[in-house]
């Protein structure tokens, strides 16, 4: 019976594959202990096509359409079988195993880069959408205010120079118009009406 929506047998295969690839990648020093995160299941499975066939005496399905296997014993059986055989296959085929690890690492880097680009786009759109932050703010990459610095500089020209000399990881630059208003001599109502002060 074709279980198009997967099920417990697929869960067992995914768990075994991810576990074996991560273990092998650490043993072969593709991933450094304490430095690199484990590869995600998505990274390992990207581009993979697999057929999992199990024979059960009493198959149980979720729903009426029989598109998802529900037998809990199928997960542990498939996971154990795949753990044993995949580990053996990786050890007997180090070239192919290396290709699988490299493809998974590439998928991981692409996923992380896509997430960073998405986060950056969100942050920039928040700045531009009138969130109360000025539009000329050259934001920094880090989010921790304890480790970040904001430099307020006088004028766009100084802002451009400051952007060139900053560390964009933790230094933000905000150019403001020079000599906006002499607030010492101006009346309070005039100060509060000034666009730059607001």
C-alpha cells in the first residue's frame, strides 16, 4: 500500500539517516566537536529519493485513505535496520559517504544564509516601515544591545565616512542633519515642532 503521506516507517528512516550522517561527519572531522552544530534532517535529506518497504502482519493507518502508516513498531524496526546497514555502508564506501556529507554541509550553509538574508530583510523592512527608527540608520548585524554601539554623526557626509570605518557587526551609524536648531535660544513650542527633533 503506497503511503504517500509517510508514517512511522518514514520517521524511523529519517531519524536513522540524520543520526548516522551526523555521527560519521563528527568521526571524520567534517564537523568539529563543540564548534559546529549538527546537520538538520532537512540538510541531510535534501535531494534524496528513497523507497521504504515494510511488510506488517497487521498494518494500521491514520485516516480512511490509508496514506499514512501508524504502526509504532515500524519506526523502531526501520530505525534499527537503517542504523546498522547505513553505518556499515558508510564505512565500506568512504568516497560516497564524503559526497553525502559535503552535500549536506552545502545544504546547511545555504539554509543558514537564506535564514540570515530573511532576517536581514525583515529588520530592514521594519526600519523602513515607520517603526520609529530613522530611515538613514545603518544598522548593525548583532541584536544584543549590551554589545552594540550607536554612533550619531552630524550630516550625511560624516555618516558615509563613519559607515566606511565601522565594524558593521556591532556598530550602527545614524547621520542626522547638522545644526538642526539652537534649542538653547529657541522657544519650546518651536523646538517641539521641528521635524528633526521629533
